[in-house]
C-alpha cells in the first residue's frame, strides 16, 4: 500500500462510477410534502445559490467555478425540490444528451432535511424521471466527499459499481468559491506561509 501526497492546497476523493441497465420494478412513491419544480430557464445566479446550499457541505464546486455562459451550456434538466412554503430545499439535475442514457449529474437536499426520509422520496422521483422512454442506462458518479448515505443508497436502489478513480482538485474554500466553514468534516489545510 502506498500513499500519494496531494499538492498542499488540494483535496482528494475516491470517485465511484455506478450504473443501472434495467428499469427497476415500479414501487409506490414515498410520501413527502416536498415537490419537484422543473426549471425552464436557467438563471446562473439562482442556480449557484441552490447549488451552494445543497452541495456546499460536500464541497460541490464545479459549477461555482464557471462563468455564466459556461454554466448555462453545461446545465442539463434541472428540477428544484420545493417545500410547502415554496422554498427551494434541494436539486436534481438529469442529463439526457447522450442517446439512450440518463446521467444523474447532481442530486441532493439541504443539510437541514437530512435524516427525515425526504431522501427516499427524492431518490424515487429521480428514478421515475430518469427512466423515461428510450433510456436504456442510468448512471451516476459519486465520491467519498458526498453524503455518507449517497453510495449505499445507489447500491440499495440497484445501481452497480463499474469503476473507480482518484480525483484531486484545489480546495474550493481556499479559492473563495465556498465559505471556509463549509464541510467541517474535512479540515481546511492552509498553504504554508
């Protein structure tokens, strides 16, 4: 076994690639007071606010580093998770640009909803939307920085892991893309002065 040092301002993660090649058997959707609202138009500022609220604890940063034009070009089909008061509390982004496939780009809820059963509802909604007509494969990449329930939830739903990779990237907190107190489970390592 060997350890590979990372550059001082980088974070490392293990990425697991997962896929599902058969539509799961239909099941009743879990109850929830939440609902999905599909965004027809992507407002980059609004997208970044929701992306940061949902993904900040897990150091999601990729979309925060893009300028508006790149962000709008990269974003696929976005659904906001909305609570009964109309407040956006989660997001789902599905990419159908490759024929016959659905890539789950982003899926998550704000931390305040963790452990309340809403993840099961969102996951069921995700699979119902992903397996639309003509889709033969649904796939997703998750990493060791994501919520601890992410990988087990995908496996329980019937996804199969087919590859892994190591990823290294500059700490988005040191770049100013996320607040320094984001992801307290991963200590901030400041560059040596």
